[in-house]
């Protein structure tokens, strides 16, 4: 029941792996920016 | 409120209801009513997911949270993008392949009927209670601050929601969500811009952030690991991921939103859109709260923003002592304002030593005024025995009513109503769908078609009435409300554990999963009653307990899982 079901191609970036990387990259960027934000104004 | 505010509020609510009715017309089958025709595009799914999760209390409580405690609450949402990616890879394609209408159908295919009914039952219990609070909490705030009748408020929100939700089902809910998100976005963005604009003219945005940061309100990231600390990086990333996996993967109020997608691609993109938007959105709402905090460094706030408990003090023997504290508080805040002015002036001068000295004086002045406030809160607690006095939910709306211009007040209150309506509609629609699919269709054997549309409408209407009745009852619950608020985390871990066992622990069969879930649920409730572990961790504990116990129980059963096939 865990077989890959990635037949659908995303409309952007060509593959789902890249889209997932963008989502997780944005989270990482947010955490880094928030850390910088806290540091800059504390 | 002025006439213009009433006009904006009335126009916005009318638009939401008419838009939902118009776009939701034409459901002629049960699948069309519950599944929304399965033709939704990714952006509509994404907006609908965000709107369902975003309740009115999000807008009332979150800025107040930043005002009182700083911005660390945003860490609560760090698990959401992770959960969105995991669900997009695992469960979402499976739901589409099996063409299920509710999340719980899948459990009968993998385990048995009783496990499906257990998960559906846990959802019906926790969600039906939560939806009552969804409309009660903002109605209470509005009734206290605006003097509106609480019962009329609950009845108004409930009735407006039911007009389009009962009539049009999932499609009406999704399209109404899009209009509600538009109102919410306009209201919050304009409120943020206006708050920055209303700071004293010599206080720049950068000055405002330095004042907020200097007083500990920009503490966004806390890397210190502490299981008893509700909001830090690790509770957000670990506990938050399990909570979000459970909420978005197994809670029908969210599953129903993305199952309405026209394809796996559309559903995935909608879920991932939510994963990308939610963290920045919560950050901006918290930043708005931090700006309100800065606004009140240059204007004197009330000693306590919630006037309800204050009335109790004024009617008690401590009234004179409280009035004296109010005078002390005004004096302390005037001193604090002078220190804030001195700090900003020092920053403009650029003398590092003077900046450090004035910052320290500002922090001391803030500590002094907070000490007076704490004495006031102690008197409030004395006059309201058995309650934990809190004004967090009242800060933002009190600020809006006293400080924002005519017209914008109406728009922000329309955003509060929209938040209340968007959560309630998504939730009663999901409660209705679960009742129809997992109980009526499965147990009674009802057929799909026009009859099922009417059964769905009756079920949705009944759950809406139950939500309003519980909201009325909640007014008498007092401090129990906090317990009901964390109800979700008491059940989510167990439900997620059942699903993870279904997907990844192949040797486990129905009986083992069912009894493991019951034992795990008792364990989670014991954690809540007898330990101080923060509620986010209940999701991990409940989930791990179900997986571990079901594996242990399965050792006494023949191995091998039932094949997972479409019903």
C-alpha cells in the first residue's frame, strides 16, 4: 500500500520532489529569518 | 459602532452568504453534496483549508498572545509544512485512489468496522464540542466589548452559516471560504498598516521593532528544549508535526476540503499552499500584536482589557483598592511612555551608551507597571474565584474599537465573524458528511442520490443546532473551557496512531488496533490529568502508544494484514 503514486506531474518545477523541497526550504528560511529577526531587535 | 461600520459589516456578511448560496447550488447526489463535485482547483482547496483552520479566535487571541507573551507562538505552526509534505506523499494519493468520502472509510478496508466507527466516533465527539467553542469564544468577546447580546450573537453566526452550508454542502462551504479569506486578509492587512501609521510620527517602524524587541516581544525562536514549555522550536517541529499530521490527515473537516480536488495534483497543491502560507501568515498576525504592544507604549492602556471580571471587582469590597491600583498603573505607564520616548530619541542620536542606558530604564519601567498590573489581576482573581483571569482575547478588539478609524472597525469585526463562520461551516459540513457516510450509508445502507442529499442536509443542520446549543452551554462552563480547548490534542494522537498503524505496521489486524487505541486514549487522558506535560506532546504520546501497543497485541494474533482495497 506504500507504492509510489506520483503519476500526476505538477504544473510547476517539473517534479513533486522539487515542489516539496521548495515548501521545506521556505520553512527553513522562515526559521532562519525569524532567528535573525529576534536577534536583530532584541 | 458607526453607521458606516454597520454598513461594512452587514455588506460583508451578506456577500459571504449570497456568494456561498450562489456557488453551491446544484448538488443533486450525495457525492456532489459531500464531495463538492470533486472539481475544485488547487487555490480554492488551499483557501478552504486555511479558512477552516482559521477561526475568529485566531484573530482575537493571536495578536493578544504577542502583546502578553511575545511572538514565540508562531513555532506552534512549524510542523505544518512538514506534515503537508508527508501527507502529500503518503495518505492523500491513497484517499484519491480509493475514492473515499471520509477519512475513516479507509480503516474498515484495512482493519474492521469497529475500528472505523471508533475513529469516526472520536472525531464526532471532539469536533462537535470544538465547533461550539468556535462560535462561543468570539461571541463572548464581542458581547463583552460591544455590549451585544451573547445569545443573539451565537444565533446570528449559526444561522448565517447554516443557510449556505446546509443548502449547498461542501461546494458552498469552499466558495464561501474564498470570500471569507478575502475579508479576513483585507481587514488584517489594513489594521496592520493603520497600526504602524498611528504610532507617533517620530517613531519609525524600525524604532517600533526595537522597542518591542527590547521588551521581549520579538522572541520568535526558542531553541531551548523543555517538554513543559508549550512553545519552542522542538515542540513545534516534533509535537506540532504530529498534531498537524493528525489534523490534516485524519480530521474530516480538513480531509473533506482536499478530497474535493479534481485530481491528486490539485489536492496536493492545495495542501502545500496551506503549508507555505500558514507560518508567514501567523508571523504577520503576531507582528500586528507586537505593534499594538508598541502603540500602547505611547498611549495608556487599561489595567485589564476584559471589562467583565473588572465589573466583579468593582462590586466587591476590593473596589477602592482596585481604583487605587488603576491610578498607580496610569502613573507607571506615563513613566514608561517617557522612557520609551527617551529610548527612541537615544536611538536617533546614535550614542551606544545612552541607547543601552535608556533601554534598561525602559525595561525597568515596564517591569514596574507590570508589577502594578499583577496586583490588579490578583484582585480580579479574588473577586472571580475559581477562574484564571486573562484578557489576551480582548486586547486586539479593544484596541480596534478605541483606536482604528470608522469603517475599518466594521471591516475588522466582519473579519472576526468571517473567521467564526469559516471554521463552523467547514466543521459542521464534515460532521454531517461523517454522519452520512460512516453511519447512515454504512450501518443503515442508505443509497446515494437525492435522498442522501437530504439526509446530509438534515445531519448538517442537526450538528449546527448542536454546536449552537453547546456554545450556549459553554457560557456556564467557566474554567472548563480551557480543558475543552485542548480536547483536540487528547484525541488526535490516538486517531493518527490508528492511521499510521494501518499504513505501516502490516502484521496488525483489527482487534489489536482497536484495543490499542482504547488503552492509548486512557493513557493520554491520564497524562492530561496527572502530569504537567505540554499538550502538544500528547499527539506524539498517543500516536506512539497506539502503534506500540497494537504491535504488542498483534503478537498474540496470526500475522498478515488484510489487503487494502477500495470498498
